């Protein structure tokens, strides 16, 4: 007798903790992955491979499939100060999330993995392969739990397939630290079981990916506990000690160092500082790339594509990069971009983006007018599409260049025609994780700068000098940090910009008070720059004028500016009308998501709602 894996799990999952509580009807429509014997499931290494394959698609990041949709290239638009969509604030950042919550669907994946862990010993075949697939299962369980901890905090750690007994759901949540410690233990086991590889050609997990994730997890938890505890908010674990926090930092540093000291990976650098960084993200085949530990390949020929280029190639995409991010890039000489130099550069649109003025990673992340190709035969216009319509609108004046496959003649033509890869883990993050953990542990700044030197070398930037780079302006969000920590955080923001890391960083640093609450991300300088002169009948915007402040009869405002009429300097302010008092993030609530009431009921209220909800 055989039944599909998914059908078997669907029937079994009814009684799992929080798996099918929300009556996920789309679960019934999923196609079976393979067939296996109910008497001896997972009986071969081939069945093991087929089974764990499902978790690659389900848990690893992908690129967006539509306008303003989730995916690596657009994820910073969901609730961060790096970029945003349209003129409506992200609900979470604006304190407007529904308290009803959603089903914690990660437990479905956990049950499926636990099923594998209870039956993989049935497999006959090469013991090395069996161990490899066991390591993959441990990795995916760790990754799934980590994602749930970030969203919900305390959880119930379930490491086996639960029998059909509803009473087993009536258990309290375990402290998040217990879950994280279990995650780190899973990753230690995964690192020991997975193969050693010096390239990502297989596009499968290997030892260094497990170590990279361990460095990410341990760093997240260390900073979460340190900074939430420092602010005495409801989100740190009661009884947390400095020794425990230091242990997490040390684990993050050690895991990253194991990857670094292996000598198997290096930063992609062909000696072209104006191109190498951008080219990393638009190279279709990364198999031989020395920096990429794990990635997802897209192939239009196989009907597997994404939609990044369709929207980004317009110079808009109904989104925009924030001035805050643009301002954080250092000058080409390695100093903060402030004062007269900043004012003079902003007066002529696009000057502040030039690689002769700023860190060249900026011009490879944000579209430079008259320079950046948008698609074959098309160069970015002299001024931004602030008057664009639908997905051609640039909401801030700063358009995304990173991930734009500008030399692909097909990528921009329709949805799912782009082959821009999805990088899940790269060596740069490992270096940044090491640097931050080392800085938090009080290591020597020179040693930290040495670790980060390959990132600076690729961009043609000076080696990190924390004294030269320190921004002590009272308006700079992290002016009260040590020079080393400030420099490391800036380097992280710049190197990983628009890759989906920023929300995690804001949350773990407990930094919503200085980055989100009561603030609005603005865009390029308008009043006080040459954009004003282009908003005339004969200027760039002449065919579709920008209307702000007081519209003429029969017209509507289509552009919002900061400040008031007559102010000498006014910036594009896309959320001015929708968030007049700034974002309404609730510092005592919104660092975690609400739990669905139905789920609380099914635990006999042994689970309690997250703070503030």
C-alpha cells in the first residue's frame, strides 16, 4: 500500500501543534512529491533526497514574482528605513497590524522534518549520503524555528511527531532561549554531518552554510537580548545574564571564524570596483563564484523565473530607496557624508550618487542618472520618475539598481522572465557577522577592520578607520554607540543593502525608537535642488507636472514634500499624508507579531498572547 508523502502528512498533521489549526485549505491542493511505503517509509537514499528537497523551496529565500511582492530584492520595502512601496506605510511599522494574527504555519514544516528524523534510519544505501540528508533536515528544522522565534518569540519546542492526542497541545511556550539553544545544537549537528564544499555548484547545503546560519542565529539572539534588556522592554528573556549574552556573541564569532579560517571562500573581486559588487547579484550562474555559499538558480527555459527586472527596469517599480540609506554611504575618502559636501552634492540631482564622490557600492545599489543602463539600449534619464504611473513610479527619487539585469534582453519583458539569482548565503555576511560579534566582545578595532578589508577592497574604499568614520551628529541614529560598533553597523547596512536583512537588524538592535517610531523615510532633495527647475512646462516633468502643496483648480497633489512652503530645503516625502505624525510603531508591542486567538484556545490558553496584543 502506498500513499503520497503529502497526503500522509496531511492526515497526520491534524493533531500536530498549531499545524492545521487554521484550516489551511490550499494544503489539500498541493501535489504529491513522491510515493513511499507506509510500512517502510524513506527506505532509500533517493527517497531521503526527494523528501528533503521540498524544504529547499519552502524555506530558502527567493526573488520577487510581482510588483511590490516578497522576495530578496524587494524585502527591505516591508517595514524598514532602507526603502518603501507606494505612499501607504507598512502596517507593522505604522502600528496598524491586525490583532487577529495568522496561523503559525512553520509548525507544518517542523512536523514534516520531525517525520523525516524519525524514519530516515529505514534508508538503505551509502551512509555518507544518509548523513548528508540528515544534516539537511537538521539545518531546515533550525532555519524554520529561527524564523518563528523572530516573529513570535517564545515557542513550544517540538522535536518529534506527536501522536493523535489533542491534550498534547495544552503545553506552555518554552523560553525563546531554550528554542535558540536547540536551534544552535541542530546547526552544530548539521555542520558535522554535511559535506565540505569549496563551491556552491551543487546548490545544496554544506558544512559552511550551517556555520554561516549559526553565526547569524547566535548574533541575532545575543543582540536581541542585550539591547531589549537595556531598554527594559517586555521582549527580553527574564533572568538573562551578561554571561549568556557573551556566550551567544562568542558562538557567533566562532562559527563565522570557522568559515573564514577554512580558506574555502573569498569575496568576489575581479579588480573592477565600479562593477564587481553589482555584477555579483546579476550573474545568472554563480556555481563558480568564490563568495556565494548557497543560491537558487532561475531558468526561463525551464519556466522558472522572477520579476525583478520587469519593475526595476522602469526606474521606479512603485518603490524607492530612502535618503537615510543613501546618506549612510561614506565619501570616497572614507568619511561621513555630511555638511557642505553633502549640501553641494544634493543641489544637482544625482551628484551625491557618483562613485567619484561616494563609496562606489552606492552607485551599484541606486540608479545613477545618465549612467545606469535600465535595459538594453536604455540609459536612466537625467531625473527620477517622480511623475510615473503604476509600477513605473519612483516614490523617493532614488531607484533600485542592485539586482537589475540591465543587459538581459528578455528579463524586463514580462513577469517571470528574469533569471537574476537568489543568494541565500554569501561570504560577505559571514565577515560582517564576525565583525559585529567581535566588536560587541570588545576586540581590537584594527583586527575587525582587517576582517572587513576584503569588502572595502572590492569597492575601492579605504580600510575601515573608526575615528575617521564616526558620525557624532546628534541627529544620526547611532551617534551614542562606540565608534567601532557604529562603523560595523554602517558597513553591514551598506554591504547588505536591499537584501532583506534590515528588518531583522532593526528588531534585534531594539532600534525602532530611533529608526522608525515617529519618523518617515524621505527621499531626494527637491526644493533646493535642480529638480524644481525641471518642474516647468519646458522641463523634464513638463508633460506631467508635479503638483505639491496647493493644487490648481481641477488638479490633485501628486507629490508630497517635507516641511512647509517657502522652506529652502524640502525633501520628497511619500508618507506625509498617510503618516503625518510619523510611523506609529508601538515600542511595547510591535517587536513581535500577535498570535491567533484560535491557536491560544487550542492550547487551553497555556500559551499567552504576546506583549501588548
